[in-house]
């Protein structure tokens, strides 16, 4: 996806996975709500689906993206009112629908064909629907990655902005994810044990037989 996405969409994809934010929350994010010093960004209640503020940590990966996005084409940083994922001068810019559809199709080996009205041609539209990948799926992917990395479920809940743990459990099918992670940890511990046992030198079985024979001769 990233290989086939323009720069703005690349940044949005990374931000969605790293923060678990909705597309609308990212599009309305302004620089006055981002602190690269504290490594924190704020999703304002008026832009959140649950109408509540939430403060999210900024990962190393996202911090690098934001540092590049912070500076405009003139080499000057955007002001506090500028939009983080806006246009070249920091103004608000809407959903990157065409860029997303193009990246999805190309990532799956299909070169999109567009009609004169700037919509996908029937064949390309059918291919896009068959792939069934939408921007909102990145939010789900981000939450799943946090769970698999060992984050407590209530911290993942905060990142997603869910009102309850039940909602997060249902949204991510958390029980199945946690079971899978537990099994991987068990497999990893077994591999270490087997590796250690492989280095233990043991006498050949025939030596044990010879020892028993010697004992019988001396008694």
C-alpha cells in the first residue's frame, strides 16, 4: 500500500495504524493539538465519534512522519491552526478517496481505470469491491497490533476511544488475539528449552548396556 500511495496518503496510513484513529479524526487534527516535545496528540471531543477528548502517545515511527509533515514547501513550520494532514499550505483537505482506491488496486496487481466522471470503471470497481479493504480497516489493524504486542486491553480501549471494554473485545475479537499471542509465547519458550537440551551430551546407550553387564559379572 505504501509503495503505491502518494505522500499524504502514506502519512495518513501510518498515522491510522499508529494511533488507531478514525479518518475524520486525522483529517481535522491541527498542529495546536500536537506536541512533538511531549510526544502526544489530542483528539478533540468535537471531532470524535464518542464526543470525548482523548490524548494519545506518539510512537517513534509516527514522530518521524510528523516531523517531516510539520514543515511546508517554503521550509517554514506550519502555524498552530494548520491541519496536520492538510494541503500544501496547511489548509483543510478532505478524504483521499481516489488515492486510496488507486493504492488498494495497485497493491493487489490491478491498474485502475477511471471514467470521465472520475469514478472507477466497472471492471476496476468490481476489483475494488472484491478486495474489500477500506481505510477504517487500518484502525482495526492498529488495535490488533497493540494487543499482539502485549498492550493491556484497557490501554487499547483508550487508543480506540471505546466507551467500554466489551466494545473493544467485540471490535478486535480480543480473546482470540490474546489466545494466539499466548500460544506463540509458549512455542517460543519450548524452542529455547529444546535448544538447550540439544547441547547436553549423553553417553551412548551401548555404554549403559556395557555398564550393566559389568555389574552382573561382579555380583
